[in-house]
C-alpha cells in the first residue's frame, strides 16, 4: 500500500507557480505603443544581436517548467512517500503494564542500600523499574505518578526506550506530599478498560496508606475488579526506624514510617494479583522477575510493518531538474 507519511506538504504544491506569477508580473515592462510597420527606422550594425536579446527577454516570460517541476518534487519528497508491504498490523506477544510510582514525601526515607550507598525508597523504585523495562520485549508500558493527586506521567506505549527515560524524570514534589492511593488505582483502571482482559496489569509501588485523593481504596478495588485489572502491590520500605532527610544543613531525622501492609495485601488479593514486601533491592528484583512470567497476549505494534522509504526518488529528480534549470539560465544571453 502506498501512502505519504507527511501529506500536508502536498498542500504547498501550487506555491512555486504562485511565486513565479507574482514575480513575473512585477518585472514585466510597461506596454509601448504598437508600431505601424516592420520597417526599421534606424539601421544598426548589431541588429542580429539586438533581435537575440529581445527574444531572450520574451523567453523569460514563459513558464519555467524545469524550476516549477523541481520545486514541486521537493514538496513531494518532504511528504515522504512510502510503500507498506503489509496492510495488517503485525502482532507480537506482550503485556499491558502500568507502573504506578508513589512520589509522596515518605518515599524520601533512606532505608535501602544500593551499590554500596544509602538510597531512598523512590530512587530504588525507579532503579528497579528501569531494570524491569530493559528486560521487557513487546510490552506496552505506561507510567502513573501519585501523591496528593494521581496523574498519567506517560500513556501506554510500545517504545520502551521512552518509558525508561521518562521513569528517570519522576521525582518527589510533582504532586504534593500525601498519598492518593485510591486515585492511582482508579486512573490505571480507566486506562486499561479497553485492553485485553488477561493483559491488564498494574504494578503499584508504594510505602504508605491512603491519605489523600477523591477515590477511596474500597471504591478503587471495585473499579479494578469491574475492569479485570490485576494489581501487584509492592510495599517499598521497612517497618523499622529509617533515616529521613530534612535539609542540606541538617542531620537526618530517624523515625518509623511503617507500611500499611494490610491494605496493600487486600488490594492485591481482591484483584487477582499478589502483594510483596520489598525490604531490599534483591527482593524487589525478584518481584519483577515473577511478574515477568505472566501469560502474554498478542499486541499490535504499529512500528513493525515494513516500510520502504521512497522520498529519495523525487528528491533526486528535483535536484537534477533544478541544476538543469540553473545551467540553462547561465547559458542565456544576458541583456
């Protein structure tokens, strides 16, 4: 099937002719009175040269076909003509996965050791999430960030490189300091309602209880059940005393920030998923490995149908015609 990737460029096809029409009228000399006969009033020794010059001047008023066609072909090349070898979208096995990341204030607690350094809950969640995305092949992955509110940080996409890079940009402070847990689940359920039922997966990474938002956890669970959204809830953090940063000039505050494991376990069990307590980076990686074993479904990938780019053909013809037009113009006798 033949198509143009950027067909709006074709709207500019009349532009070269309009430009020529405007410039030719601006350069046209004023009309002179017609002569009564063809007899020369004055004989000139270079009469033949003058006749040739007059002929060249008249020729410039004719349509410059080479230039017009060359410009038109440039616009055709910019529209990127393509040939699709397969009209049907190619399918490959994969999952529809939303990653919901808690970015509330308590996620700044530093109770993980990663690569020999003390690491916050949000940083370890992002690091393991990026490792999980790198291991995927054929999935659609989206990102939800939530604190006082829940919002879609990135919709579902098969471009896992973009998902990986977007996840690195999530940080605390984008949506407040509390935890709208129910809103995050409801938002994910709304995104997943049109996907294949056995492919609807939410990975919920959080350390807190429901303390903000408009949707109660019980209502969010019912919505997830209606849309057959399986939730894998991951409690990120420990139940012991942890270091909480307070500022560049202050020592960390050591306090307890316990998880609401009962709520997270209820969310997971009632939606057909599982609850995990990730109290270290190794456990979190094991959780992602288990999710990796879920049954995939066939996912349409719009990037897979083979496309043959043909823009080079009109581009080559356009450059050839424009060069030929320039060569002819230089060979004309100038007045």
